C-alpha cells in the first residue's frame, strides 16, 4: 500500500494508515540509500493556492511520521500537486475522498 488517504481539509494521518507508514519507515531504516517522494494531493474544492499548501501539509505529515519511526529526512522529498492530479474526476464525496491523498513513490533503491 503506497497511498495514505486524508479527511476533508485535514492533514492528520488517520489511525488506519499508521501501520502502513511504519512499514515504509522500516524499509527506509533498513535501506539508508533508499529515497522516496511524497506526493500530496487534494480534491477540487478550495483555491489552487490553498490546495497546493494543503497537499504540502499532507506530505509533511507523512514525512514527520516516517521520521518519528526512524527514517532520515534526507531520504524523503515532498511535492504538492494540489488538485492537479485527481485519480477520480466525478464531483461527489466518494470521488473526492480518493483524491485526498499522499502517494509514496520510491525514487531509488
């Protein structure tokens, strides 16, 4: 699992994603040369600027959780796409909930 989903207008990691984050932190701890990009995303509601900032806060929240579990800051990079890369394009809550996410992308092993 390489996606962490968020509640509307929130950047706190939900309890059901804590174990997933812990597994990625262990991977990074065990492989000091590994690197990842945390891609923050939002749903379409809100201004472009607000959504870019919210996507960054979400990426930073995952970074902080990974560091709390022993990963090194130098292993992670945060990028915010705001509302620019939706996985679902319908205009309803079910769809929006899929767009409120951080995608974990490994960039080197």
